[in-house]
C-alpha cells in the first residue's frame, strides 16, 4: 500500500498510532500543531495523522515568550476549534503548565475537561516524575502522549531552551524518562531536541512510537510547529525546522497590495460593488424603506 493510500483511509485512532510501529502496516507518523478551525481543516485534508493542539500556541499565536502563561481555558478554546475542523486526524491536546502540577485529582479533572471539549488524547511533559500521573490518566481512559528531552514548560529550571541528552549521563536520563513514560502507559512519546543518536537508541528500545522534533530522522514519526512549517510570523527558525512555505511573505505582500489599492482607489472595483435594481427614480424614492429587493444578498 502506498503512503498516499494509507493517508486517505479512515479515522486515525490511538491503536492505529501504536500499530504504525508494531502492526503489519508500518509507516512513519506525521504530526503538525494546529490551533484553529481553518488550519485544522487544511491539515486534516492533507492527510496529517495527528493534529497537536500544542501549548506552543502561547508563543506562536498569543505572543508570550514562553508556554508558561497558557491556561486550561486557552487550551479548551483552541481544542474546540481544531476538533470542529478535523475529520480524520487524531486530536491531541497539551496539558498546559500548572494544570498537572498541584494534585493528581486536579490533574485528572483538567484532563477530563480537555477530553470533554474535543481532545482524543492529552500530552504531558516530563519523564520519571510523571509516572503516577500518566498511570492515573490511563486508568481514567485518557490516552496519554509523553514528552521528554527538552520540555519547554521546564524552561526556568533548564535555564533556557537547550538541547538535552548531549553527554552520557544526560542521555541516560532522557532514556530513563522515555522508558518510564512508556511503562506508565503512554501510547507514544515526543522526543524534543535530543541528539539523533540518543533518539535512535530510545526508538529502538521502546515498543510505543517515538515522535521527534529536533531529534533526527530515526524516530517513528515527526512533529512540527505549524508556524515553522509555513514560516508564519516566526522571528527565529530553529535548526531542526524546515519551512515548506512562506506565509509571512505572502501575507505581507497581500496586505501591502490591499493598502495600495484602497489608497489609489483601485479597490473596490465596480464589479465588487452592489447595485440597485433598475427602477424608475420616483419608485426608489417612494419605497426605499420597505422594498425587500433592497436587502443585501
Ligand atoms: O506545544 C507544542 O507545540 C509541542 C511540540 C513542539 C511537540 O509540544
């Protein structure tokens, strides 16, 4: 079966994602972040397997300088929009910073809210420290995607957005984290900003798929932030992001051309204007307040 044929088939489920690594039909998993309805529709129709409502929306959509200010309400707002635009892809929503750090009960409550609003699985940042939480969520029938390596919610503890696992000890810690997340019941693990060799070793060890971002080509799938994929309003391109389009240039061009046309009188044209129906001038004056033919189409 060609990759195109598989991309066009039915709804993607959690068991489908698992079977991409261990089933009879093996294929790399594709994931892109999505935060709104039109983007979700386009990405879904293009055959993306997983739409990730990432808390990266705090940075690329809301303009914060980290993901830390993002709230559960923000995630719900964007999850609803993405879910409305999705037919085939699996919708996974990030649990934002603070939503799973206070108590296990509150964490489960927050995850349940995300599921009720359209998430089909949640993503949780962190490794060994999240074993209990992941097990509780799985027990509550909520599929969990793990996320280890560079975890942006730990930016203050890590001292910045830095590659993780570069030395022997650090690499072993990332491996322990990935194994812990799998053992706790996660159905997939995001590996962010780790050396290719470390990601390849983890991918070989785990039964569940690894999904890389800045983790080299040997992972079982790849995820990219939508705004990096299409160069949309981003000021800095990470080394691992490959742009497949340039929306910033296209939006700037369109907006500048529109302003020019409005100022010069070229927009709108007569063809872009409404016209009265042809009637005698005295009839127009008499009936102008009540004639239903004067309603806008
Ligand atoms: O929030 C996000 O977009 C993510 C991806 C970078 C994996 O967590």
